[in-house]
C-alpha cells in the first residue's frame, strides 16, 4: 500500500507537524517520471502557466516582473538538481564571463586559459572546506542537474564554490600585503586579475526604518550593491526563492551560480543589508552569504538571526550588516574575523565614534543605517575602508553619501512630517547609490514580505543604465509563500501560507492542476490523489505559485 506525506516538510504557518517524505518504489518511479518529463510539460501543455519558462521536479523558472525568478524546493539535493537543470546555462555563462574579464587585463591576458581555470578552481577548493554540508550537497547536485539538460552542460563543483566565495575572496585579496613578491614582476593584485576579480571595488549601503517613522509602523529596508558595472555581470541576474525541507523559506536577489542570500529576506520578514568594510584582519572561512543563508533558514526574528550569525563565527574579512524584521527590530552589525559588534536603534555606542575628539556617529530612534565606516572604536582601528584606520572618515564619499546621507534623508522626512513607505525608501536608495557603479538597488517591505529590485542593464548603444536609474521590479515573495499539501487523513489538498493573514484554503480562490503520467487534470473536491501526482498551485490568472509531488 502506498504511503503519503507532504513534500519538503511543509512547515506552513497553520501546519507545523508535517511528516517526512516517504513512499514505495512505485511512487519513486512515478516521481522519477515527473522529474524527467516536467520540462516538456512547461513547453507543450496547452494550459501551462504563462509565466513559466521551464520546470524540473518541484522547481520552476519563471519570467517575473523584469527579472527571472528561480523557484527551488525540497531537500538540498533536490534543490541543487533543480538549480543546475533550470539555470545551468546561466551559471556557465557567468563563469565564462569571469574568464573573459581576466583575459582583458594586460597582466593576465597572456596567461593560458587552463591556468585561469585552475586558479579559480583552487580558490573554490580552499573555500569549499568551510562550506556548510547542505550547501555542498546543493552544489554537487547542481552539477548533476546541469548534466541532465539536453545538450548536457558540464559544470564543476569548485567553479560553483568560487562563485559563492568571490565576494569574500576579494575582501581578502584586497588587504594582502607583499603579494607583489610572490611572483617577481607581478603586482600584488595579479592573483585577483587572473581570477577575473580585479574590477570588484565595492561601496554599499543599507538602512532600516520602522515604528513612528513609517506608514502603518511597518519596517522598510534598503540595500545598494555598488560594484563596477559594464563588464557583463548585468546579464546574469537571478532572483531565487528557496523552500527547503524542514526550514524557513527565503528569497535572494542574486546572480546565477550563487547559493546564499546576497540581497533578500526570509518568510518571517527578516531582511539583509551588507556593506563591504575592509579590515586589516582577514582569513579563509565561510562566505558571509552562506552564513546568512544558514541563519535565515532558522530565524524567526532579527534578534535570532543576529545571534545565529554571530555563533557561526567563521568570518573572512571586514563587513557591516543591517538586519531587520517585520516586528520593528533592527540592528547594525560591524564585523571582522575577530569582532562582532551589535548596534540597536539610537544606540549610544554610536557616539563613541571619534575623530580628533569629535564624534561622527549619528544614532537615531527607530532606524539603523550603515555605509562602510565603522562606529566601534576597535573595529575602526582595524579598518582600511574610508581612510582607515587613522584618517578622517568624514571626508569620504562613503561617509557623506552613505552613512550621513542616509541619516540626513531619514531625518528630513521626520522634520517634514512625512511617514516613510516604499516610495520614500526607494528615493533614498536612488539618492545614496554610486552614480556610476550601482549594480543592484533594492527595497523591502519586511512586514508585507515584498521586495523591489533593480539591476543595472547593459545597453547595445550608450552607457550602462545603473540600477538606481532603472525600475525597481516587484518580487511578490508573499505570494510565493503560499503552497500546497495533500493530507491523507481527510483526502484533501490544502493551501497554506507562511503568513497567517494571507492564508486562504478556499480552493475556489485558486487553480489547482494535477499532472498524472501524461495527463493534465484540473483538481476538484473529492478527486482521488495518487502517489506520484504532481500538484500545481496557480493564481486564477494562471500564474504558477507552487509545485508539489505527492509521495
């Protein structure tokens, strides 16, 4: 007799006692059939969702509002296979781009391609030993998933590890002294050049506001990634929705090949901002985007996320962070491999930031914000960013535009009696972004689980359209937090949401489609569900929200 349970440990808000995946050999055969043919359904079914580009297993790739959105669910191996199959071509393109960038540099253009590839994989191998085991499984399964495409795409796990480590690798390489002596006649940035990373100079910013400052007291957050544009990375933006087994879903507005959270939030509205804040202290460790992934997969509040992030403790270089949640909690973090300093709103510690005896800190209630300048005296003493450690930080663009710039604009809305919402947060994001190198600009409404993301765009003619100049595209993460589960006890298919106020289990408000063998069937009350059935949840207009295999 076939046994059933909910796929991916469906931890929806009203149903947290979901069973683990089970099933007979017959059920596994049926599931395998669906995994191997689901890509065809998306291309040929007459009633296929209009937003879907491709499907694989319970994963699917959709054309969202101005950006592709990749949906992954299940175990680490299942999510990895879905990722590799659905986005393997984009991952390969991103790797080829980095090689081509390396070959444009005068110091690296004569280096053979095999040396560039070997150096990249060696760097990936070094970081690989610091990756969480779940991420390793995701990556090895990405390789397998890409190989199942027709024609097959050949990926290598250490190449993908490199993509997940390149931000931290640059943070390390930029601070190393004496590299010019490793190979005679080479500059200390030569290694970064043959890895295709010498272009990565970053100056990011982030803020969060809530309470009396905002419309409805909601939390609004921003995140700018100011990295050199025009080299081609703009061709590989990818928003990824992760629904892992037995953990909290999260979304990352990222780039092809990355597995962590670069920009985004989890189902509880815990959101991320990150700012490069170079320090003299560096070491190999776990890339921060993967540590954030681990903490956001289990944290229900910003406070929990901060505690989990600190406990992971395997940091690589100096970074500042802004982490906030839907409940009006917000924190600014200043970190190095040895330091982890937590600031709250209106924190008096911020006034301890002194230059020539004068404080340059500007704390305020119901808000946290950061550029790369550290407020903590010890962290500042280890900084190389913003004239650190001994120079005047207040003369730098980062301080004036990012730290003070965000604070001044928040205060201006307060003085004008304007409550901040998405438009006001977006305005600050546009105003504080690097005018010539803004790769990504984002705004979150943490309580609503909504994101608006703009990526820089390369144009056939004319200059690059910087992210802040473009449209902030809506990513309806709240919608994606709806999902299906089959309950063998009552024989019904249920719709659940991670957000209680969004829960609507009335199937008349949804379209549920059943894929069974080669049949496509509209679900109806009383319909017998079989092991191996693929269930799809769609909005009435046909937009695909969730896919589930019954085991």
